[in-house]
C-alpha cells in the first residue's frame, strides 16, 4: 500500500528468539512497515519452563513486551508476541497453541491485540522410564527439528534447547521429564503460527478507521440476538459483527459474513427449552 501511514516507518520487535523471521515479511509486504528486532529480556515476562511465571494475560503481556521494546529503542511503534499452550479447549486429549500479537502506536494512542487458537502444535511431555524406547515420543515432538527441554525430578529445567541425540542421551535418564521447547526459534511449528497471525495483523492494520483514519479498523465485538426461524425470539446466536477503532472508539455494525439471518429452533430457548 503506497499511501499507508506506516510505509517506511520502523516498529520495535521485542524478541530474544528470532521472531522477526515470521513477523517482518507480512508487515513489510502489506504495509511497508520495517520491523526492527530489539533484544530486551523478554524472559522476565514469563518462561515456558516455569522458572519465571507469567503474571498477566497473554494480551497484556504482549502489549507490555511491545512497550518495553519501544522504550529500549526509542521508536514510537512496537510489536511483540506471546504464546500459550495446553489442553485443547474442546477436543479431548488434544493439545492447542494460542498465539497472541500486541501492536502499539504511541502517537495515535493505538493498542491492538490479535489471537489465534491452533491444533497444529507439538506441545507435549514425556516421563522417561528405564529401558524404554523414546523414538515414538521424539517422532511426535518433531525432534530434532523441534528442540526439547529436560527437567529433573525436582521439576526444574536441567537443560533447554536440546536438538541433538548426543545431548539428549546425556540428560534423558530414568525419572527425568522431556518437554517440547516452545521458544519460537527452536520450534518451526510455532514460528509458522506466528507468521500466519502476522499476516492477519497486517490485514487489519491495512484497514483505516472511517472516522479518524487510524490503522487497525476491524472486528472488536459481536451483536447477539439472531432471531429464531420458527418463533422469531432472540437467541444467543450472532446476528451482526461490530467493527471498531482502538484509537477513537468509533464503531459500526455489519451483517455476519455467512449470510445467515435466522437461528435453528434447536438453538432457541423458547422452542427448545
């Protein structure tokens, strides 16, 4: 976009883990925004090994990292990411990853966050038993392309970033726990998820607010009350999308994109109490 407000501007990317490889190309290609890595201590906001717990939400942490990168670099724009991993919210026995991006434009008073849930994660752990074959777990974890963490019986990390069998055999003794190393530079699956979310961020930043022309116009909420196709009563179904601006708070409503205008009676509290 030749006339976008961010063309030729620089944004500080707070990262220790090479995330510019994923974040920079979509933002440069779509907006002309130049992403500059800033090596601040992002581990102080929380670590995957648990040695430093995260104290806030993923969105708040991503924004805090972005502001820290801005402070360290003196740039008025900042970006950062935060990942969360655990059991899938609705698929039994499945794992899920949630990536969150935070973007801050101090001059415009803009603070924007985007998140995405994905089943495409290698997040897993395995307790090492005497004489067992570790190959099935290593294959699921994507080792050695994806690195591992080895924890001792006390639950503390003995070593991180294990990406070769010699190191693994030295530390993986009976009683230890193997965990996937979820730091982005050692986890190609996670890096791909960050890249996909960066493309979504670029798309939203490309949209300008119709009221104040600030970048970042997009969905902020939904309007519920989709009428029942049988009795016409309002249901909990979404009937409209609310777009908004994080800077000036202007909002507009638009129809849901799939064209659905009525809810099934099975989803109505009156028809199916």
